[in-house]
C-alpha cells in the first residue's frame, strides 16, 4: 500500500501564541540508570488496535535504544501524572511517584520547538480523524478535506489535544505513521510517539492532565545509555 501524500511531516498546525506560560531557564535534570532495552509490552493494545496496526502502511521501524520506552530516574519537581516534553532531547516524560518517570522517544517539528509553556489535556481520542487546517491546505495542494482515523492517518493511534485558557492551542501529542523518524526533528508537526507508545501513554492520562513543554534550549542532550524499559504496572 502506498503512503498518502499528506504523510510526510504533516500534523495539525500549532499556534505558539496560544500558550499560557512561557518557561525559561529550566533544565531537565532527568538521568537514567543502566539496563538493557527490550520490546515494549503490548498489554495496552485493544483488539481494534491490533487489527489496524496489522494493516499499517509502513514497515516496522527499528527505534534506537535510547528512544525506546524506559523507566528513568527523574529529578524535577512535577507532580506524578504530569507530562513533560523536552523537545531538545526528543523525549517525553510521564512523571511517576518516587522520583521516577516513563521516558518515551518522540519526533518533534519546527512548531513543536517553538511552543513552550503549560497546557492541559483538553480532549482525547482513539484513532482520531484529521481535518487539515486552511494553512496546511495552502502549503500542500491536493489534500482531502478530512482523513478518517486509521493506520494511514498522520495522527496515528491516539491523540491528546492540548488546551490553554480553555481554548484549543492546536498543539497535539499523537501517534505517527512515520515511526522511522522517532528521535529526530522534521519540518512540520506536533509531538509524535510510536503508535504503541502513544497507546501506552494514553492509557495513563486523563482529561485535565498537566503538560509542561520546556522552552527550546532549556532541556538537555538525550542520554545515550541506561534505563529500564517500562512495562505496565510501573505507575
């Protein structure tokens, strides 16, 4: 099956002006301990997930070990249940009790690097549809008015819609049909996880969850060693 034209680098367009609080001068301060990566568990996959992922129009990607799902030591002060995004390092953290966090590898884009602040998860969707914004239609000709949810959809298996001051920021955390780009920055798009990882994150998050997006230049380079791969029941 060929990949759709809208696949490369596309996600909803973010509006940086919609952020509530700009974070400055913060450092990530998370570190890891040695362990061996292993395949991510699939316990959070529903029957529909398995069916749709089996029809994914992309080949299974080999995710570099540091960007696979891990449990890490975490030394910032966010409350357990908070999501923290470090675009510099290409990591998303879900904060656990006892100074631990689940660390997921992500893909970021230019808009994602420009967004910093604090938001809330205002809406959540499984296998969401995608409606390209007028701006995206201007940038890429020939896009459909709407793309139904499914393995070809650039939002992937799950989407978390981030709100500030009660309004949609158009900033999303979502899955991807480009897993080969995890750990990198591409030209456009929000924060993307592998579909398996975003399904896992989604199972841990609820509407109202706080999301902290560190300002560009305030994170740290990705740790290239260590950590225990996260499984279910670790939160």
